[in-house]
């Protein structure tokens, strides 16, 4: 009897054609599967369009670093390599993506290792869900409105979850659950998103020192700001400033 192959070819993973069709129907979701070298082997229409490609085949066999030049592409590929090397999942990470088409956009990204029947890693699968801010008329918004407006007005101040929950007349647990349901973000992610968005705007004022941007956006110092900004965008504040027109 011939030896069993050490890995399972992606063509043998029966869920892929069905998954690709499913995710093609979701315009606000990026879906991809990559091989052991972090090359795309399956993508959906959303990723194809946002990369400015006319066909999915234009992405197949390429890495994120090929498609997203500079530090951002390296960040995506380093994430892929960590998942493939260690088998550690990346879950619900808030990221600011700078696509070649369509400009910047917030998303929640998850990347999981793919394993064969023997448990060996043979690739990874990932999804990035767009984050949309609900309209003020959305159900449940009024309950959180005081806290949301407080965060948007006072993002430079130290913000405590218990204080924000009290503004809404909720327990911390209730507040967190309602934030997650309405915004698809934890309260902490919403605060970070608000601070980074404002930092991105201030960084466009090129005469403003990065240290001043950090303090204006609620970070204790430039070092803490740089770490959080890079974790969210894949770029340092200076790299981001240089990358924008």
C-alpha cells in the first residue's frame, strides 16, 4: 500500500469551492485561503476588487507583500507566517486596511491555521469583516449614545469602562455586550478606533510633531502611540504620514 501523503492538497478540501461562492456573495467581507508559503490559493470577489484586479487569478500565487507594497504588506505576511509557523490563531483583531482601491477601511480580522487529517498545518484561512458605524436611529443606539458621544468628545482623556457604563445606566458587562452587538467592537476597540482615526487626521497636518499627535489622542507618550498605531495599521505614524498623498 502506498504511503499516505504528508499533506492534503487544497483541491482535496471540499469546502473551498462552496466557501468561495458563499463569500463572493458578501460584499463587506474579505475571504482568502493561503498555502504554506503564504501564497493566495483562494480569494473572494471583494478582495479581488479592493486590490484593483480584474480577475481572481491575478492574486493567486502571490503573497500579501506582493499586493500591498511597503510596511503594510510586510505586516500582513508576518501575520500569515506566524499562523503557519506556530499554528496560533489570530482572532478578532481590529485593523485599519489601506486598499489600493477604495481607500482606508476598518475591519475585524481572523486568521486560522488549516490542518490535514494528521494535524499538520497545510495553510491558513482568513476573513476580514468591514466595521460600519450604525446610524443613530439604529435599535439600541440611544441606550449607548451618551457613552459614544463622550468617547468621541473626550478620547484624549483616560477612559474607564465603569464610568462609561454608568453614563448609560448599565453594568460594565451589559455595556460591553451592547457595544459588541451594535458596533461589532468591544468598548476598548471602539475607544482605540476613535483615537487612531483622529490620529490619522492629525498626522496629515505634517507640521505637527508625532509626539504632539500622541498626547492629543490620549496616548501616554510617543512610544505607546507608535506601538498601538503600528499594531492597528501596520505602519508607524511616520510611515503612515509618508504613505498618504
